[in-house]
């Protein structure tokens, strides 16, 4: 059902691009930018029931929180003005999120049937997550006509999430231990996880010339997956007696800085071909091949 809904969403965004392109917009803005992303938290993850088999392995003072590290990505967008206050856009993002935990808790995942190890020694961990997103944006400009153009935005789309969870110290990365978890990366045979993606934020544009603007924004995003920090969530099922997948959602922040180019010609995917005649129709409706010089007197 989820994959079916995501397919419908992708087709809808594609239809919007084709529709706006076929309408021959008078102006279209093209934007490219670099971004930096940070994993914030997973609401509800603390509600997971700890597997009794690892209860004695939980060391006081350990933490389930990862410290973020710089991760930079890129993005590109086509923006279509609706009127002087609103614009819509279709955006592609490539995001990278990284983090480490020097004193990790004994995660339920390591007591699940999906963990490659059963003797996890609670060594420092790192994760590296990559997301490729297809997003629709809606912006409201507070002062569109000025040189400085602040705006607020909402967005939604689909994110394709891949991640690696590994020991921070390379000496623990033997064949069986590396990676501790992986999906949608070179270390995994599984594809990236397609999930819904929602966000909101604000930013500004600063006009340099008639066609070039500097762009910056900040976004807080809600992603329907629990593997952004590299660790899938599990909760102990007291009936079955095993740890089962306990899906939660992730919250991230993003800062983007880039440049916009405004094209007055717009995006015309279906241009009408105009046939040019070699001459000019005179008052009698006949084509005069000698135009624009003069009509020949007979």
C-alpha cells in the first residue's frame, strides 16, 4: 500500500511539471544549492520495551543519542510563480547525514533476529545516511517586490533512505561485524527505503540583478522512517518473546544556501512551431515574394 501511494505521488509531481511546462509559464526560476542536514530525534522511540535478555547488559550512563557530524548535500529545483505572493516548485535533493555515539546503549536491535552479532560489546558507533528526495514546495513571499524577499514554505514528497551503521573503531570491522546494519548502500543488497517526507520552514531571496538572486532557507522535516540514525528500532513482544520491528518517525533539520536564475522565457515543454512564409500577403491575399521592397507594377 505504501509503495502504491508513493508511486501515485511521484506520478502526480511529474504531471504537475508537465502541466506547468505545457502552459508556457511567462517566468520560471531555476535554483541550485548546497545543504547541510542534522538528525534531531525519533519521537516515541523511548517507548520501546527492552528485551529482558539484554536488561543486565545496559550500562548506567550509556545513551541512545548520536552526536551529529557535518554532512553536505546538493539540491536543484524548478519554481513556477502562481502570482506575486505564491510560487510552487518541484525539487530534487541529495542529503547526507552523519553522526556518532561514543557511549551507546545496548540497542534492542542487537537482540533481534536481524542483528549480525549476538555479543555486541557496546563499542562507539557511527552512522552514515543518504537520502534522495523528490519534493513539491509551496512558498508564500512576504515582500515579493523588494530586493530582499523573505518567505515561508511547506513541502511534501517522497524520500529514498539508505544508511550504514558501523563500529567507529576500524579494528572491530571484521567481515561479520561490518556493517552492523545497512540498507540501500554499497554495503547492502537491499534497495533504499521509500517513505513519505513532510516539512516546513522559511528563508529569503536577495536580488542581485534582474535575473540572479541569492537564496537561503532553513527547514525542519518529518520523515516516516526509523533508520535515519542508522539504528532500526525494535521493541520486545511479551507474547511472542522476541524483539520485533518498532517503527517510529524521524525529525531532521536542514540549511540550504544557493542561487536562483529567473528566465523570462519560461519553461515551454511543448512549443508551437510557427511556419514562416517566404513572402508577404498583399491586400488581394496573394503572397508577394518581393516584399518588403515594393510591389511590381504590371
